[in-house]
C-alpha cells in the first residue's frame, strides 16, 4: 500500500522517529491515504475539491474507513481541509495497519519524569531490512532511470511535496540529474494526483510556517 511505503520512508528504521516535523509527516500520510483511493477509482480531485467517484468499499479496511468518512461528510470537499483533518491521526492509523501485517511492532519507551512514548517501528532484522528497502528501492529506480509505475510516481510526488527527497537520495548525491527530473515526473501524473501533490506541498508549507511563528 502506498501509505505504508511512505510511512517506512518517513520514519527512521532504527528508532521509529519521524524524519520530518510531525505535521509534515501527518500531511504526507493523509495525502498517501487519499492517493490510494484515487488509484482505486473511488475518489477524484479537481480545482481544490475532492469528490466521490465510486462508493463501493475498497478491499483494505483503512481505505474503507476513509472512504466512509468522506462519503458521510460529502458537503465538505476542500482537499486541504481533508488533508489537515486526516493528518491528525494518519500516522497512528497507518502504523496500526503496518503492525497488522507484521511490518512494525509497538514499542513503549520510558521518558524522563516517568512519562512514556509509544513508537511503531521495525524491531527485527527482517522488518528493518524491509523498512530500509522502501526508500532504497525508489532511489535505485531513479538512479537507473527505470520507468516508474503510477503508484511509485505518486509516491515520489508525495516524497517531494513533504521534503523527504534528501532522505530517499541519501548516498546517491553523485546523481544530481535526478533532482532535475523530479518536476517532470510529477507533471506527468494524472491531473487529480498532480493536484493532490500540489495541495500537499502547499499544506506542508503553511503548517511549518505556522509552527515557526
């Protein structure tokens, strides 16, 4: 699932911590969840608005829940509003989906002053290898100039929109041509996915600007 891959890219496989500001990570995951529904033909995006295309339940339980939520609140259509709303718990919901398939485990750590922190992270060698492969796979395809399928191009778009490019390309700095190719790759997306990427980038910029005030 696209959001699962984004989650693994956006979190450190050794610590479970987000590589980005939590607001950016949440928005990226919200965008990834909406993108899954676009790719399944359940929703569309046009002129900043989200609309239902097909109300049939997706096979995935989380996608089903998101579609039900969108359908039940159809009078609210602004994409950026939905991104902000879904971002509130998107990290937790995707982490739980990953835990159900055995990709991560819930780890509770004690912090200073007796508080605890719950993280969802790969906790075995197999899980860590799979998590590291999420970004390495994308980087290898970009370096080799391979043709990416639509799901991977959408994933790259969200990676770029949220500022994760440097993490995906870590260790591949000797291939600067890739950075020049990314805008064209995003521009090649279908209009609804391209607009979703653009809304995500704008939302991340706004969220981080507010956080700096």
